[in-house]
C-alpha cells in the first residue's frame, strides 16, 4: 500500500512540475506580449506627435490621409495586441488554477502518506505492547505455578 502511495505521490509531483513549467512558459509569453503592446503604444504616441499638421504647418491632403490611415492601422494593431494580452492573461489564470489543483493533490497525497505512517507506527507500538504484555503474563503464570507447587508440598522452587 505504501509503495502505491509513493508511486501516486511521484506521479502527482510530476504533474505539478509540468503544470508549473507550463505556467512559467505562459507567463513569459504574456510578458513578451505586454512588452510588444507597450512598444506599439509608445510608437503610436510618438507617431501621433509627428502629425504633419502639428505646429500650424500646412500639409498636403495625401500626407494627412496617409498619416491618419497609418494611425488607424496602429490602433487596430493595438486592439489586436490587447486581445492577445487578454487571452494570455486568461490562459495564465487557467494555468495558475491548474497548478493550485496539482499542488493541493500533492499535499493531499503527502498527508495521506503521513497518516498511514503514523497508523503503522501505532500498530507496531500496539503489537509490541501486546507482545510485552503476553511475555509478562507468561512470566507471572510461571511464578504462580512455581509458588503453588511449592505450597502443595512439592519440591521447593529453585532459588536464583
């Protein structure tokens, strides 16, 4: 039984380690997505500051349209990147929940092993106590038999 529990513990620890590894990879991916989002935001803000009509400068309609079109594409890219970041955050949260479940499972198996160990120690102590009690009872019976046979006129009990 204990070997099976140790095997179960080993399996649960392996699954926990795999869940932790998956979470760490997902968190790293999320950091990269967030960093890309920050870079896009900074680029968009910088590009907005370079608007052709800034500071009262005159610009051609084509240049203004090009600038506005590019700003729209940057906003779309930011929306898309924001969606990827949200998906990454949801995925990380899912993996954190799975890791917590695996850690709980490992702790439960360890607790069960601990309880079984304590039960085994108690059973061994009870067995030892029974053996000790039986030995003491047998010694008491022998002494009683020796004493009763001496009282009945049999040979005196040998002295030690």
